[in-house]
């Protein structure tokens, strides 16, 4: 049944993109609908957003390399901050189309002409709530990528708004909290959110409420350096009910059958491209090794992370990462051959399994959020580590048939990394857990300045025959990781006046990589600002 539903998604999304047309006359026979159903829109939106965010382009060549989880083995231009404009334009457009489909779910369940028919697919208000929650999740990824973007006017084409203004990020984040509060308040846990079409929670409204509250915690934490109300928002969410175990995780489970496999898998084994390896800075963090080339260390030198053999594979009996930030002409066969190759049917990590579970939000993340919220509480910190290891170990066991990590090994690791539970420890363990969730890891680095193991422009990437090869970005990022991605070039022609007004507000009045988000208040003299 799922495969049948998945196969229809491309058609459904086309219909969804045009569903802002007149829906006044919609006596819908559920067995022969005249318009696309809210369930189909939800089904398509859930898959499409993960296909485009957790893939080898938006993540693989942007967020995963910005957060230095992966590095490219051949063409390293994106690692050095040169985006492909065609990709940037395409992803901006597609993600807005998905967000528009979620908005249409709200409209279909609100409009008196359609809401009765849509009730076949679940409680009207629960459907609206689930769509709001998922739209906030998606729009936060977009806002944290590009900065100020069209939001308040983005979905009002039917109301005559053809050229949507770019909202300031401060107002967008305020709307995120407001919309999540509205969604949480309208959920009726005794009624289904969806009777069909929900591939995350199978229509369980109580789970959607937990997801909404947990997402509110994530949104609130992003404000921790700039808004004194952030703890209030989290307290409200905790009181209402957040994730309490890995059973609550919001994930999208792909299938093993073509064409419904994970897009990470498809990038390697369907498109036949061996483009990525795990990056050296991240591998050394997992191995407990310091960066002696640049005088960088981390809290757990000498401690091997039990997630290392889950996240990557050995080569020649050793776990190594590929140097990050080399120029394409410096990436020799010798360097590539010393790093793991994931392009193997029998020796790839679980993240490249076709039925990988792409995460929206996990219990481990909530634990780390609550640890920080409680002034870096040790118990929540330890629970986050355990939840992370159990989550990743569960994938390794279920999808690859590997032997589980022993309770003793987990205990030993937790004991080894709990000596000093502070901002760095919590942020770095969250970073380790967020592997493959590049957009969130990149955003959290910008908020906290951790981990300290990341390679900066001008630092040494690798040494060959005594010669230091430096990380030399193509685009100016003011000596840091990118603070944002440039606005797509298409916006300058399709929405020119509003695009120009948004660019004028950026640092130097240019469409650049270094204008910080309002919640990113790091400076060179204060790279790890305290919470307010």
C-alpha cells in the first residue's frame, strides 16, 4: 500500500501546487475524489520535504559539508562555499511548494465547502494542527538557511498577493511560536489526526501533540541568546507534554523498493556516484583524537565513541576521515584511497541503507535541549547520550543486522564523557547525535560556536610531503563557516522589488554568505555567548 501511495506522489504534488484554484464546488466522493485530498497532500508533503532536505544536494553539498560531517572526494567546490545556483533556485522553489501544500491542508479543513469532505481523512482541527506543525518544521529549516524569507504573504496568491514580501527573521520566529501554540491547543487526542496518509505517526494525534511541543522547544532554544522568554516557551511545552523516549521520535521511514528509497542511498547506488566520505574533523572527534595540525582539541581526547562504527566504515582496518576543504586538484587518489569509501554494497554504513529513517526530531535532541534549559543538567545530558546511542544502534541492528552495543559499553562511554557537563559538552554531544541532520547541526554551531573541532578558513586541512594544504574557501565567509546561503538568483527577477529590499538589509547590502541570523550573536572576542 505504501509503495502504491509513494508512486503517486509526483502527480499529487502537481495537483497540490495548483490546489489554490477555486474549490467551492467540492462534493467529494471519498472513493472518487474530484480534488486532491488532505491525506494525499500530507502524504506527499512528508515524503517530498525529506527527499529534498535529506539528500546529496541540499544536505550533501550544503549542510552536511558546512557542518563538516561529510567532505567530497572529487569536486570540492561546495565544501569551499561555492553553491550551484541552479540547485539553490530549485530547492527554494520546491520547498515553498511543499509548504504551500501544507497550507492547503489547513484551507481544505477550514473552508465550509470542503471541510466536511476532508473529515473523512481525520478530525478537521487535528489535520490543521499536524499541517501547522510540519510547516513550522520546514519553514524553520528554510529560514535558518536563507534568513529573512517570504512568510506572512507567501501563501496568499488566491488573495491577490503575487509578490510576497520578505519578513524579518524576528517576526518569523515569533510566528513559529504562535503557530505551534495554536496547533497544540487545537489537538483532540481522542480523535485521529489522519485516517490515512500520515507516514510519521499513522494519524496518532497524541504523538503529533508531543511533536508540536518538542518542536516548540527546538524553536525556543534557537532564541536562547536573544530572547529572555525562551525558557518560558520551553516550560510551556514541557508542561503540555514533550517526547519521553525514542518511541516518540518523529522520523520518515523510506522503503527498500525503487523508487521509494532514501535519497542518500539513491545518490550513491542508483545515481552511481561515489562523491562523499566522512570528514576528518568529525572522524577524529569520534576517535577521541585532537587536531594537532591546528592546535585544536575537544573534551574527550582518548575516548572512542561507540557510534564510530555505525557512522562510518573502516578502510585497511583503520577509521579515517577524508581531509576537509582541499581544492579539487589537491584531492589525489592517494588521499581518497586512505579514506573510507561508502560505495560498496556490502560495506557501507547504515545511513546509506535504502530504508534509512530520516529524522525530523528525536528524543535525544529533546534531552539535550532540556539539559541546557535546566542549566546543563547532568541527568538529562546523560539520558540524551544514551538515547542517541540506542537510537543509532537500533538502526544498525534493524537495518544491517549488526550486533548491538552492550549496556556495559554504553555505561563506560557515558562515564567517560560526564566529567564536566557544560555548554561545550552538551552542544558537542548534540552535534555527534545530529549526524546526517546537517541543517540542524549547522544551525546549532552558529548559535553556540561548538564544536571547537571544526576547520576554519585558512587552517591546515592536510599535509603532503611536508607541505601544508590549507582550507581556502571560494566565497567570503569572514573567516567562519557560512552564516547563511545566498538568496536564489531567480528571486531577483521573479520577485525583484522584495528581493532587493531584503538584500539591502543584509550586511554590506550584498547577497552574501556572512550576514548572521539575528539569533547568532557570536563574535571573535565572544565565540560562545551565554544564554539570556
